[in-house]
C-alpha cells in the first residue's frame, strides 16, 4: 500500500479511502463505558493462608431456612495467648450448639506457621458464634476471651498453656439475647477491665421474609425491634470469694445504656469528647447510632445526635456495621469510619472541633470507589508505612443482589473487598484493583482483624468469611517506610493498657493511636499500636495518656523495631 | 506496478470493501432491530410477580419498537428488584424515545446505588430533557452531586431549582446541608428556617439544627436528643416517576404492605377485606393469615382471629406470633393452663422472648403460684432488663424487706 517517495511512505489513495471509511464506521459504534484507570503499583497483600498453615472453614449451618444469625457472623481474634510475642488466632463457628463444628484456636509457632491447638483448649465450643473480644479481666497477664453468640455470651479465663475455662456463670456474664460485637474498657478507671456487649435484634426465627420479587431471603433488620447494649462492671477483688475469682455486675440499667434499645452491630470504646474518660460508640443497623458519653460517675449519656454521629451526612439512619477509628488527617484527633450497605455511602465522621463530628465521606475519595460493597470488618492502618493511614474493608452482602447468579447458595452474597491508600489530609485512593489477592476474589466477608502477624513490622490482615475459609493476607507492600510498634502495658495491672492513647512525635509531625483491640466488626485486633513514618528515621518522643488519666513521656529515638513501654517508666508530661 | 502486486492490492481493497459493507449493515440492523428483552430467573418468585413480568415482556416482544413497552418492562423489573435487567430495558427505551425523561431518570436512580458518577451522568441527561418539570430530577441530581463531594455543582443545581420554586423545602434543605459542610452555620440555619416555614417537623431538619446549636455552644438535653431519635422517619420526597414504578408492584409483599398501612391508619375493616383477598390468592402464606388474625383481633372478632392463627400454625408450626396471640386469647378467657402452654411453645423457639416469660408469670400469679411467677418475671428481666412492667410485677411479689 505504501510506496516510498523521497524517503517518505505515501498511501495508495483508493485503499486509504477504504481504510478511512472502515475506521470511521468503527468510530460510530457506541463507545464502551470508560472505566477509571487503575493506579499503577504493585500489590500490598498476598494470600499467605496456606503457607502459614491456617486451615479453617467457617460452618454457618444448613442453608435454605434463611436463619438470620447465619448471614451476620462470624468474627475472629488476633491475640497472644501465651505471651511469647507471637500472635495466635481464634476463629468462631456459627452452626449452633448441637453442631460438630467448634470454634478453633491456632497457635503460631516459631516458624510462623499456625497449629490447631483447639482440642482440650476449652475454647473449642459450638454455638451460633458471632464476635470475640480479648482482654485480661483478672490482671494476671494473660488475655481472656469473650465470645458473643446468638442466645448467649461466654467468658473464658486464660489459665495459661493454651487452656481456657468457661467462667461465664461464676463471673456473672449473662447475655441471653443476640450478642454481636463486644469490647473491654475501664469505664470507671479503677484498673479492672469492664465489658460492654452490643446486642442486635429481638429476632423471631419463625418469621419468613422475602424480597420484592417474593423470593425468600434474610430478613431486614427493621422487621424486628432492637435490643439493649449491656454493660458489665468488673468488681475486681471486691466480690471475689476466691483469690482467682472474677465477678462482674450487670450495670446496664444503672449506667443508662439500658434506657434505649437499638439494633447494635459494631462498637468502639474510646474517648470521644476529649475528657480523658472512655466513651462507648455503638453502630446501629438502619437506626440512629449511639454515642454514650461517660459522665464519670458510672452513668452514660447518649449524645450521638448533638455530636453529629447518629446519622449520615444527609440526616439519614444507615446500616452502620463495622467501625474503624483513626486520625485520618493528622490533626491529632480520632475520626470514625462506619461501613454500610452496597446501596448506601459509608460514613466518615471527621472530628473537628474536639468532641464534634461531621460526615465528610463525600470529599475523601471513598464515595467514588471502583465498586461498592456491603462493608463489615474494617480498619485504618498504615500498611505502606508512609506515615498516612490507609483503610481496608471486608465486604459481603446480606440480601441477594438482584438476579440470582446461580452456582452455590453463597454466590448471590459474594462481593469483593477493598483497599484504600491514604493520601494525606483525609483523602484516599482506591487501590483495590492493585490487590488481586485481597480484592480480586468475591467472598461473603465479615470479620477483619489487623496486626503484625509475621513480626516483620508491617500490618497484616486476617479475614473471616461466611461459609468459607478464613484467610491471612500478608503485607508485601514495597518501599515501606520506617516504623515503630508499641506495646503499652501497666505493670500494676500486668496487662496491656487498654484505652491508652499513644502519640509519637518527630519534629512538627505527630501520629496518634489508641490501644484497644475492640473495633472493626465482631473482631479483636492485635493490641499493639503500629506507626509508619515514611522517610523519617528518628523520633523525638512518645507521649502516653494512660487510661487512668496519668500522662507520661518517653524519650525514644530509634525506629524500625517493636518496643514495650510501661506505665511509671516515663517522666510526667507537661 | 507488477501484476502480482496489483492483484494483491485489489484483493485487499475488495476485502476492506466487504468488511465495510458488512459493518454498516450490522450497525444499521442493530439500530433498527431492538435486542430481545432480558429474561430473568422467575423460579421461586411470587406468582403474581412472575405473571406481571411475563406480561410486560410479552408486550415488548409484540411491539419491540415501542419505547413505552420497553419502559414499562423496565419499571416492572425495577419494582421487583431486578435492577440490572431493568437498566437494559431503560437503555432501549431511551434509544427508541430520547425525548422521554423517565427512562434516563430511572436508569440513573438505579445506577446511583452502585456507580454514583454513572448515575449522575444519567440524571444530567434527564434534566437536559425535562429541565424542572417535574422538579425531582434536578433535585436528585443536586443531592447526588453533593454525595460525591461536588459541592459547587450541587449548589448550582439547588439554586436553579430555587429559581423555579423559591420555597422548595428539598432545595433549601440541600443548601443547608452544603452550608453545614462548609462550616457556615449562619447560612445553614437560614436555609433550615425556610424549610421549616413550609415543611415543619422534619426529622432531618431538626437533627441538623441540633448539630448546629451544639457547635454554637448550646448544651442539648438528652431528652431532646432522644425525642428527636424517636421521631418517625421523614416521608420520601414526592417523585412522580418513582411512584409510577411503585404502583407496578404486585404480589404478596405489596398486598401485605397495603394491609398494614390500612391497619396503621385504623382502617381495619378495609384492611380485613384486603387480607381476605390476599389469602384467597396466597392461601399458603402464613404471613397473610397472621395479618388476618391480627385484623380480626382488632375488631374483637376473637373466634375468627383464633381460626386464622390456627391456620398459621398449620403452615408454620413454630410461629412465635401465632402462639403469642393464641396465648393471649386463652389468658383473656381465663384458660391459664392453655395460655402457659402457648407461651412455653414460644420459649422453645425463642428463649429470650421477654413478653412470653412475663405472660407466663402473670398466668402463674393468677393460679396462685407466686414462687414460679417470680422466676418467670426474673426470666423476663433477664431477657429485657429495661422491661418496667416485669420489674413492677416482680416487686409486687417479692416479700417486702423490713425497714
């Protein structure tokens, strides 16, 4: 077609006319929808489940009856059961108390692999398992475990050597309703961890629900009334009949939490009003959230409406489920993220000024992701250690997505999870397409736990799924910045100082984290605080606001290590 | 030019010509021959819904170039949660009649749920067609723009809506929310006052006012906050296009929804008539029989109510609500033993049913079994610590402590 003319190719006229005509016909076809280009970059996570030997498949019980607890659970926990510095894993089953499927405990060995040590542990119990909370309730240096279920809650005392004893009855932990997330906190600052259990619905299992097409599906939460969140006050040694006995008192009504029921799913215990006392935020499903502000006298007052966290940016109650707490814009104040349904926008309440919150999801980049999902487990963490918090969301539907895709029962509920990279000043970009292991496969994901599982200074992820395997996603983000991992302990209580706020400063920059593993959805995280610093390779100071109100400063300079700081070992902060 | 080369050039030219003609033919055919209407899985679907979908689909097959037939199929599918299939129909309806705003609007509303930017594009297209008649597309566009942080655009759209209707509560509320996001509390309150002057008592207005007042330093009482939370939800903004879709809903869910709405309005006789029709069409629906029993109960037609509840139990032997209602009926007839049996059936299915425990307690109290009644009231409180009647009943039975 082309002939050389003076060194330049020129076209044969007839053929080129035809070619142009052909190409222009192609141009007249409607263009395919333009998808947003994926940002360039290698993945941050790889699926390490098999390599690390985690062998767990969730049993939600038989399908077809649309028993609602089946679609809502279950969660899991990352906790160091034996104090060897390595995180172990506890995962729940949901097939009922008569089922052969029992909860599983996995010990992490020195080679990083997980071994099933459930048998004989005392934690290998069956039930409609929902959530896990970990905390040392008797101050013996070993984290104890609270399991919520549909129909009860169970407190297991850690006796050491991967042995646990169910002490629910003697401890006075009685929760006969549908428990979901739970959290330990010291609400009266007496040094003993108290317990709050969120309850969901006054569920009628005989009610059959259907979607608009008439096909049976799981019920909408508005089909039932909500129930009360329960607060249990740890009596410490006061009411103990034996030295090791732990006793709690149900103070739900006295505290004020019993005044207002709600369909509770998620919980975060943190200081929301900046007075140094822990408050309680409860995420309610399709109903106003509650922010129980500690009145410092054993009672709480719900101030969610006034402080701007009861509803979303448009004043609507959304399906609030999973929660993540973190300082997204570096102003030293904790912000709060809540996951919602696929058809709803999530909420991100930015704290500004202190104690007041405004839903700013629309301006963060999180309202325009590559795809939407029904979010459950979620967490902020600095995955790439650049000094800016990132966000992970575990997704999975609760009602069918329109037409039935066919295949196995859970196919209609599967969705892809998401990873968002923080860009600073409260902005995020969607990195899900760059993370095929975490975000490429559709799952009915529920719990999400974050922690440095392999001890390399980078935050990894543990995800639980309905009717599927639990998965470990190892952090492989390249070019990770400098880091520091801090365990904050109170030697007098012999345990992690749950509720402590840790602030690391370098020059004019500072980073803040809270020590409390109870966040996300039905999950318990690694209780250590993890910081990323980007290129900054030296820090000036660490300040800790201990749960009892004492403030200390520690002079630490080196990065890229894990340290333990103890109350009393620092100097009083100005 | 050598012969072989010329021949090759002619072959290429012919091939290109044939391809071009084929492509033109294909595009022309595609444009003049609509696709087949989407088929959806109707297995296990309400028979009334299946019938409606099949009828709407048949109308499209009969008139494949009718935009309204495609649109009606789309609306029927959308009304029954077949969103993806509905969107395909709206696309075709829009192609056949690009002057009709309903199709891009309804398509856009569905897209907003999963892809806000695509939904916004469709809403923009709708507004270009219909401007402000009706007003809901522009207002919906403004809200969608606000939801993705395009505040300047959103503001512009709300302002354009105000030019047509200065008092538009929806536009003024939208502007109030934008002002709040910008931290302009004064302007926010101004806009909220405008909403209240036309549409007093909206929950979303009150909650925004409370937030602003708090930021201005006012201490809002817990009582006021709780009263606000307990307010009923605001009704949806009027939207004629959405109402058209809702009116196409059929089936058991729709019938029960209408009956419950009538019951809420105390139009019990009408509700009962509607439910009688419902159980004729859906004789195996325990939900329909349950609603009928409740309606008969409201009219004090206890025998008919009992018959309906027993029918529920034939279909759903574990029905908590049916056993509860039968238990109440037995209690009011002073058949305490029978009542206790009914409530115990509930506890076997739902052990944390506080009211069942409480009612057992009352029956035991009536039959002079105070100790067992105490245990039952305690069980009720164990399930619902905030249930004041159970606490009162327990206090009455417990021996009084000496002063």
